[in-house]
């Protein structure tokens, strides 16, 4: 009888353990479902962010190209300014020489 009592106790313990494991398993299944949903949401968000990033990269390339063109234009204008300044300086010198020549006569 004692053996039978021990066996019954062990069976009760196993039943309790099985119920606890079932409860934990159910909780884990719920958590798994939530994590799967969150994972899908994160994948969607990641795809959107990747698309946004690609658009921003395209915009950035356009801006960089525009800046390079503007820099070239600034260089050209600086060169033209230098040439114009030299021409104006020469013109002023010529005028000064003419005025001096006129004053001497």
C-alpha cells in the first residue's frame, strides 16, 4: 500500500507539473504570437525606412551635383571678375595717361 501511495503522490506531482508546463507553454505561445506581430510591424517599418533612405540618398546626390555645378559657376565668375578687374585697371591707367597727356598740352 505504501508503494501505491508513493505512486499516487508522484502521479499527482506529475499532473501538477504538467498543468504548470501547459500554463507556461500557453503563455509562451501568446508571447510568441505578440513577437511575430511585432516582428512583422518592424519589417514593414524597416522597409519604409529603407525606401525613405533611398529617396534621401537620391535627393542628396541631386543636391551634391547642384553644389558642384554652382561651385564651377562661382569659379567661372571669379575668373571673369579677375579678368574684368584687370581690364578695368588697364582702362583706368589708359585714361590717366590720356588725361595727363591732355594736361601737358
